[in-house]
C-alpha cells in the first residue's frame, strides 16, 4: 500500500501533464461503453450516485460531475486526491473536499452508502490477488440493486503479478518511471475475478441482447478494445451488474430497425 501510494504520488504530475491531451479530453469517449447503459436506465442524472474508485487525477469524476451526476471518489495517493478535488471543486465548490476521499478503498468504511455507478478504471490491477476479488466484492456490496460497475484492465497474454516499472507517459517526453505493483490478467482471468467478486460481467455490441460473460466466452465475444493512443495495447472494458440484475439495453421493438454496431465506440485507452 505504502509503495503504491508513493508511486502514484509521483505519477500524479505526469497524469496532469497528460490531462489536456488525453485524460480529460477523452474521458467522455472512454466512459461511453458504460454510460450508454446508465442513460438507458432512465434515471435523472442528479439521482445517479457515482463512486470513482482509484480516481487518479479525477478526469472521469470531473467529467461526470460537469454532466450533472452525483459524484464521489476515492484514491490512496494524496497527490491524486488533490487533483480529483480540484476538478470536483469546479462543480461542488468546497464540498469537493469531502466528496473525494484520500484512503484505501479496501480499508475505507463507507457505512451505509450505496452507489448506482461504480468506476474501477485501471484500478483492480493495482491490487494483488486475492485482494482484487475482495475489492470487487466490496464494489458489489456498495452497488444498488440496479447499479452498474465499469471495470477495466489491459488484456495480457498471460496472468502475472509483480512489482513492475510503469512509465506514466508511456515513453513520451516528461514521463515518470516508477516501480509499482501490478497484476496482469488474460481477458478470461479478469472475467473470472469479476465473477468471483459477485458481479455479473456483460458484453453488449450495441444491438441485440447482452451476452453474460464467463471464462469460456470466446475471445471474439469479449469486450476487448484497442487503446486509443498506444499501438498494440488492448483493454478489457467490462460493464457488470449485481448477480441477478439485468443490464439496461433498449427494449427491442420489431418496428424499429436494430442499431448497427457503432465504429465510433472508443473505450478506455
Ligand atoms: C492506474 S491509476 C488509474 C487512475 C484513473 N482511474 C484513470 O484511469 O485515469 C490507478 C489509481 O488507483 C489508485 N489506487 C491504487 N491502489 C488503491 C487503493 N487500494 N485504494 C484506492 N486507490 C488506489 C492509485 O493511486 C491510482 O491513482
């Protein structure tokens, strides 16, 4: 934990330098795979409580706050939380201080709080096995019955976990190289972890019925997407619900032609 905190405190400045070019400006597009379901659930935005777990500099939290959602965040690194607060302050003023918590998601006591949308963008892989499953289980408990989670990680050829060097700017100018802990998953392993945590993972190409995912799901049905900026890097971007809940999709109406798969959909990069 201490090492993660120290590493991400160092990364914060690189993330911030990257914000205008990538993190803030692409936040809406990267969230599209989950926000389409949140919008289809039909709730008033101000009634949708969002928790951004491992919020980093707050690009997603800030974007959703500006969009009118009721946004909360947690990150273990002070430098990250301060940046999340700065983005939330533009919408919530001094309330941003309490809306962005500095702490470990695993340890933080959320009392009886519940959320309608939980984001774990590039978060779960910061935790070692089996803590990753404990985190997902905690998300499942914090989700309202109809709530949706969005969990993303990179698609790896094999699963490993180790201290590894991370370049926060991916080899570009102003990069910050630090060792930090990283769990790697194959897409099937990531799906397995999500199921073990008590959530049901789904894939929905934009038409038809959503496909419930398990580790036997063929690769071409997995929600795997190319990084929007880094050639060769691929992401597994998973929307998930509580077990027994359904993913909101448009009601099928034989009179209305089905939408075709949108090439415009550009998930987390
Ligand atoms: C790879 S970054 C992703 C940040 C952001 N979600 C994004 O996509 O830009 C992972 C974030 O998780 C935070 N983090 C790592 N372990 C955590 C923990 N146990 N509890 C809360 N935050 C944690 C790190 O400080 C870091 O900001």
